[in-house]
């Protein structure tokens, strides 16, 4: 793997299911690219049954994309404070994992979290105290883990490297 991060000393360990309830999906509104929309649309009938009832109702009524945009791309909708695809975890992630590729249906911005691209420099791992990180998640606190992000984020880094 040749992806270089600006802060290789960063520490990160996703503890979803081991103390974290998926807080990164709270109010998560990632942009969704056209090819991701096509992939989600083709599999929406498989995703819908696993959504929370209020999310399923919203998706059926208004769709899963909002009118808001970032990077000229539509954003995923949020209902009751959570991404529409969140139900005790990421539904597209679970669907893909069941087929051997947890990133298959998951929006790219979600899949590479907590990696972030700075167009002036390169990739970095979002960390409390680094680059004025605004998102106050315990998993972004380097004191919360002893695991180097370059180890724990191998799959995410490989995915980002393809970008």
C-alpha cells in the first residue's frame, strides 16, 4: 500500500459494537456519487426491509437523497437524527459484508472514514487536535486507542488509494 498520510502517528480503533453505537452516523450526511446512487437504487429492495420504520417510510415517500449538496453531489437524508441507512449499524455495510465486501454498497465517504483528503497536501487521519478537527468523537481522540491508524485502517486506506 502506498497511500501516505500526513499524520502516521494517528491512533484509531473503531469500537462500533464494542461500546460505540455508531455515533459517526448520527446526523451523517455524506455526499453520494452517481455510480453509488445507481448501485444503491439497484439494491434498494434489499436495503429497505432492514431500515428503521421511520427511515423506510421516508425513503419510500421522498427517497434517500436530500436536496442539499456538498461537492455538487446530493447528500443522504437523516431521520430522527440518524442517517436513513443506519439501523443498529450501517445497513449497506452489513449487506455488502454478507457478500464478502463491506464497502460494496456503502457510500465512499462513509467507507473511508476517518480518512480525509486535503487538496493542498494529501490524506490525513481525522484526529482531535489535528488540523482543527471539529468533530468531537471519542474515536478521533488519539488518547482513546493505542492502535496506529495505519494498521487499523488498512482497508479504508486501500479504498482511498484507488480514488
